[in-house]
C-alpha cells in the first residue's frame, strides 16, 4: 500500500466518524430515523438497542442520560472518538515518515483491532452467543 491509499482509508474513516457525530447532533431521543430492525423483527432487545439515542446524549454532554439509554454507549462512542484522533495522528506519522509505511500500517491495524475488541466486547460477545444458539 502507498501513502495516498492509506490517506484515502483514513479520510474515509474520519468521514464515517464525522457522519456519526452529525447524526447524533441532528437526532435526539425517539426521533432517530433508523429503526431497531433486529428488535422489530424478533422482539429481542440486543445490547445495541438505544445506542443512537445514547450517542445523541453523549454529544450533548448528558452522560447519565446516555448511560440509561445504553450502558455501553460511552464505551462504544469512545472507540469512534479515539479513532478520529488516531486517523489524524496516523496521517501525520505517514507524512512525517516517522516509521516505514509498512510498520505504521501494521501498528495501526493491531492497535485498531485491539481497541475495537475492547470497546465492542459486549456486542461481540452477544453476537457470538446469539449465533451459538442458532447453530
């Protein structure tokens, strides 16, 4: 992979995080236009239920309300905020040639996967549990 390709990936990821932040700013409470399809289809309430509303409260600094809407909201939202700043730092590291590009990519990948697993552990565990019941 070359510098330009990795910058494109970083810009795409930053765009996703900015989209999440804007969505959280635009919608609040029960007026989120994206429905909880899993709950609607199955009647099961997964640990992801209420994340959008929780994110909206976090953006507004209402941490207690966010925790009530989804106890994992802060943990998962933190992943996106940390990634936002990580993408910027990684782009600076690439441009400044702090390390060889291949090493930056490897370190960034390992760090991002570990951060994802830590932040999304409740949802990952639930998903595995759900699939094991289906099999």
